[in-house]
C-alpha cells in the first residue's frame, strides 16, 4: 500500500542519502524520456518530485542530461 506522493517522497528523503536520491531522479528521467519526447506535464511532475526529494534544480537537470547522453 503506497502512501500519497508527499508522504512517499518524504520517506525516501528521510531514509536515502542525497546522492542515491539523485539516482532515483535519473531513473525517473529514464522513464520520462523513454519515448523520446519531453512532455511539459512530465517535466512538471519531475520538478515537483525532485523538490520533494530535496534535489535542487541544477542536480535534476544534470541527472536529465546524463540520461539523455546515455540514451
């Protein structure tokens, strides 16, 4: 049974080191970019989740760039 997004991300933030949370963001970017299309709704969701996980915009953008480069 999964809690809502805020409680779920708070649990991850409290239990997972910052660098590992960046790994979570990279995994989410991999899913978002899997179809080769950047959608504004998906971008907004990733911004929200990144923020809730305590990941700053710069680190999230760098994670996205790594995924794009690897893809």
